[in-house]
């Protein structure tokens, strides 16, 4: 497949020398100015007539799984980055979810939320002191990771993933059980790490997800629940991390727009005590 002609080669050369963090996006939206961020139009193969602008690369060029975006969500950007970009460091964030800087002056005095997003200098500095940058872990408190998923989605998806691990990667079973029985996890499929580790993680993750897709056909669900492969993958990051033992540094997560925590909290409580499964993202 031909390369996307809108992706400037000089920019690619610059990225390949340093750091490239894909921003998964399905619609036009304001993007950070920092050159380490690469906006990626996900699901382009499913929506060929949709154009987001020249600053976006599309996920249906080169080696890609763009046509699976309805099932894998932001992971089609992750797969595209893995297969097509050779930067020293690589990572993934979302158009409405970023790592927030730890610089006190920026956090306190910058009014524009985009001025509080982690930049390449701070990222590189952190990556000289740890292996991976991750979002601050989420605490579920009254739920385990498994029970929360079971209350909100189809727990059979996690059960099948465990079976796949048991057959293919049994060394990861202790970590899988620890994550499922725990109450904290690094969610959102957000990370930044060296290319070698990014390659290691993707080489491990995607075959597992492809097998899970064969076991549980996403077409059995409605459009919202068909994206279960992207959701299951969020928990697999900690399974991998606990097993391989790489060091990491956590960063707060910031959204360019305010988050309705009352709405999110109410949905969480309803799922826990009312068994109301999620029907949309929050």
C-alpha cells in the first residue's frame, strides 16, 4: 500500500531520531503544538471520505489494521505506529486524554489546558530515569478489576483471555490473576517507552487479541460493546508489566475539556449495585 503523501518526510526524519507519541483521533480536534505528538486519524479504512486535515496521518497506510477500528479503537493507531514509525521512543495518547506535566509552574499558572500537557523535553528526561511513562493508576476501591468489568461488560471476554494466556503464555497467568483480583490498574492504553520495549509489548499483545477476536466474534455485540478488544487490552498492559518488571513513572491524566466526575461516579455506582452495564463512554 502506498505511503500517505500528506506525511512530510522531513518531519518523519525528525520524529525517527527522537520520540513519537501517536494521538488517536476519529474527528477533527485541537492538537498539542509539541513536535513529539503525531495526530493519527483512526478507522480511516472504514470512513474513506472523512478528512481531518493535513496535520493528521491516517491509519490505513503501510502495515495496518485500520479496518478493525470498530473493534480495537485506539489500538489501530498503536498498531500503525508500531509497524510504520522507527522513532527512538514511542507512545500512545488520545485526543481528549493526555499526560499532564509535573512542572508546578505550568500546573498552577497556565490557564490553557494544552499548556499543561507533557512535552518532549520532560518526557525524554523521565525516560532517562525509568523505562516507561504511564498514567496514574486508577483506584476502584469497592471493586476488583474483574468484578468491575463483570458489572459493566461481558466478563466472558476476560475468562477467554485467561484461557488464551494459559495455553500460549502461561508465565503471565500469575500477573493476570493479580491484576484481576486487585483494585488498581493503569488504564486508557496510554504509555511512552523505548522502541525496543514498545515492539516487545506489541509483539506480545496483538497476537493475544487476535486470538480473542476469533474466540468471541465482536459482531455478536452492538457497536458500543463490539469495541471490547480495546477495553480488554487496557488491563493487559499491567499483566505484561508485572511479568517483565520494567520500571515506570506515573503522570496525572489531563483532558482538554472538563470531565463530568459526577456522571462517571454515578455510572460506576449504578454498575456496582444496580448491575447496569455501560452503554456509552463517559
